[in-house]
C-alpha cells in the first residue's frame, strides 16, 4: 500500500471521530461549514436568522493562524491528502481555509493546534536548524513518519502523535465535506435514477413475469 492509500485510509476512518462529530454535526447550522464555503462569505439568501448570518459572516472574515502557521498547516494537509490521479490535494479543496475558519468557532481547538505547530517547529529546529515549513521534503517526511503512525511512535513523540491525529481528523473533515472529496470516494448521495422494472433474472428466480399489457403500458428507458 502506497503512502497516499495509507494516509487516505486513515483519513477516511477519522471521519467518525469526535472532532468530526463536533465540527460537522448534522442539524447544527453554525457548524455545518465545508471547505468550499470557508474561503469567502456567501451572498446567497437562506432561511437562517439575521443574527446567525451575521455571526457566520464575522467568522468567515476572522483569522486565527499566522501566515507562517497556515503555511505549515497547508504542507501537513497535503501530506495527509496529496494530489493524485483521482483528485486534487487538501489545499486545492481549501482545507487550510476551512481549518482557519473552524478554529475561530471551535475555540477549544486553537491551543492544541497552535501548540502542536510550535512543537513541530521546535523538533525541526533541533534536528535541522529550521522550522518545519522551511525544511525540504525529505526532512518533513522524516518528521511526519515519526508521528503519523501511533502504534510505531516512540514514547517521546506522544505530543506530536496527538497533534498529528488532530490534524488528520480535521483535514479529513474539511476535504470530505467538499465535492472534490465526495468524488474522490465515489459518493453520489441522493441522485435521480431510472427504473426498468424487476430484472429478468430476478423474475425467473421467483417464477414471475410481466404480462404483455404491462410491458406495453410501461415506459422503457433502455
């Protein structure tokens, strides 16, 4: 299994985690933001209360992370879900913007994420003499490999593992709430279809058949 398949398997599994349940909870209008809508305020009319629209607009205009922090988040998100022949990367689905949006609302995520980024930078500074975002690809992957696999991680990497798990969860939440993410896993949702009746093999299995009248009066889409 290659790296993309491994990381995406973990990412899809993370969709069932608590952060996703909190961030994308059905029925919670304030929390049902997707990466597609995190980049700019929507001007479309809806049925929400005026106060709620104003709160959402304020959140969309707010930013928590610094430019350097967003650069690191973008790199990590694309490591978790990189571009391939099936779909674009997490950053192409505007996942970093989604993360910046969601922490403005879910303020309990701010310290763990910022603290994790700081931990990652300190690790890279001690090893390579530069922050994570300034490292080359080989150095970044060396660092990520030590925290991306909880069962293989060393005890001293515990804080990094917790941070990467959180990043993977929220990246999956952002990516798989976009059309790009839906297409990536082949999710169709509720789509109209055409029905040509019970298949011949099923009718034969139960000794049934349509009458000539039924066949004449029914519309065939074949």
